[in-house]
C-alpha cells in the first residue's frame, strides 16, 4: 500500500509567522525540484484551478464590495484547467514572442536610463532616494502596456491596485484590511472593464481586441486582464527590488560596481531568481486521488510548490525533514517561471527588464549606499520583495 502524503518530497506547511490567527497553512508543500516538475507536467492530476483563489477566505463585506461591481474571475489562463487554455494562451503569447521581446530592448534601456537619471537627480537634490519607486516600479508597467497595445495611463493607480490585489488574494489581511483591499480590487475591476470596452473598439492591434476575436466574453477578458496587468509588471518590479537590495547590502555574489556590466547584472538577477524570486511558490490542487513521489495524495489536496527560496516552504521543510535530507536539495532556476503548459509567458521579458534596469541603475549611481538595512518586506504566500530600497549618495 502507498503511504499517504508526507514524504521527504512533501511536507505540511507551518503557518507563516505573520498569519494572524496562527492557524495551520492548509497546503501540502512540495520542495523537491523533480517532484515540483512532475506536478507541473501532470495538469490532469494537479489542476491549476486554485491558482487565483484567495488564501484568506473573503468575508461578507469584502465579497459584497466585489459583487457590487460584478467582479468575477472565471478561469481563462493561469487557473484554466480546461481545453480552452491552449487557444487563449496562444493569443496572449502572440504579444510576447521572442522577436517582439528582443525588439523591445532599446526601449527598455531608454526607460531604464531615464529612471536612473531621475534617481540620480533625487539623490543630488535630497541626499536620498527610494529605488523601488525611482527605478523598479514604472518601467515594467510601461513596457507591458506598450507590448499589449494598451494606453499607458494611470500608472500610480495600476501599481497600487496590483500590490493591494496581491495582498487580497495571497495575503492574510484582517477583516478590516480585507474590506479596504476588496474596495481597491473593485476599483481596479471597474477601470479594467472600461479599458476592455475602449480597447475592443480602438484602431490597431491590442490584447483585448485579439481576445474578443478569439471569442472571449467581456467578463473573461476582465479576468485575464486582472491577472496579466498585475503578473506582467509587479512581479518584475519585485525581482528588481530584491536584486538591488541584495546588491547594496553586499549579500550578492556580484558587487555594485560589477552590476553595471551586462554580464554582472544578468548573473545577479539569476542569483536572486534562484535564491529568492519574486514568485517563490505557486499552487496546484489534486483533481482526483493520485500518486506523487510514491505517496498517495487525496483528491482536493491543495499543494504549494517551491520554485525558489522563501520563508514559508523553508519553515515547512524544517518541521519535517532532517538537515541531511535538506542538504541535497535547493531551488533550481529551471523552475522559477513554472514549467509545462502554464509556464510563464513573460519569462524572457522579465529577465531582460530586470537585467537592464539593474545594470543602468548601477551604472548611473556609483558608490551609493543603503540607507535602511531593515527594509519592510512584502511577504505573501506567492510574492516577496522589499517594499523600499532607500539609498544615500556617497557623500550622504
Ligand atoms: C520576475 C517576474 C516573473 C516571475 C517570477 C513569474 C513567474 C510566473 C510563474 C511561477 C507562473 C506560473 C507558471 C506555472 O503555473 O507553471 C507564471 C505564469 C504566468 N506569467 Fe509570469 N512571472 C513573471 C513575470 C511575468 C511577466 C513580465 C509576464 C507578462 C508580460 C508574465 C505572464 C505570465 C502569464 C500570462 C502566466 C500564465 C501562463 C498560463 O497559465 O498559461 N509573467 N509566471
């Protein structure tokens, strides 16, 4: 008979330190890279249907705030486990082909240089600057909107909505905070519905026109837009933020000066992806009883896959495996963008953007130092990064 659930490859997650009620995390954690890959390559057994389910169940007032605006997230892309996924994915992939992404490089460099120059001005004027706001936040959002053929507007709102929706769906907000976050998500959704309506009638090629041509309903397009407009830029902002922070802290294998070269910047971005990516975990749920690494997993088991280093899955592992077992493993960069039929469509873009922005920032701001080593971090189930990277000029 096959043993149930917990083996060296899987472990029940301990609650994250900041889960308010101290309750057990209801996930079966899978850390072993071979087992993670196996799960990702068996979508019929391990469904992505829970990818966008709120980690903290939505309570009445928050639900009502969302219902009032007709908020709905029908499965279209990341959480779609039906046969319609492939066709929809192809439409979206058409906006991020390798050739399109490569052709975007000069534009990314231009935006990165502009942002780095502004940060240098801020430093000269005030003696300090926050590199998250100054260089990491905006360029990925502009690049994503331009690639999708969508108007570049309301960027400050878009950034705020993205972070607040991440907290609503991947965090542990109190009921009061949940209501605030739901109101923000509702505002984002209303904005999105207008954008969809406007885009399908606009001249030229854009994401929503192509999706409408593929037969998606307005609600399905809003659902896709809700995920993509967050996933397509905030994750990259967060990767850049962590990379800049670790570089300036002196905790990366590359120094700040060497990060100003193309090779140095690329290698430090890869180091951060492997050690503490902005998307360190992702979820799946068993469609029916199945076997993983020799263990029987009951139907409906919620699974948390470790893609990169993070606190939550690390804590789960310490609770269940010996140091000897842990030593043989370690996050592999091969999984940081997922694998199989749902693999991230923005992987190449994210890597390119992160490397260019890190390179241009290091080149434009020689000798800067961290002002605050104890930065507050975004620590959600599937997202992590410092909220600020506050720096001072060499003389500051
Ligand atoms: C550092 C930045 C990023 C990281 C770490 C990241 C990571 C991930 C991960 C782990 C998944 C789930 C994969 C799976 O289920 O196998 C995913 C899915 C996805 N990502 Fe990213 N992502 C990043 C940036 C982007 C960008 C820039 C875009 C688009 C411009 C993007 C678009 C998508 C899409 C569309 C999916 C769903 C694909 C599908 O279900 O078929 N991501 N991403």
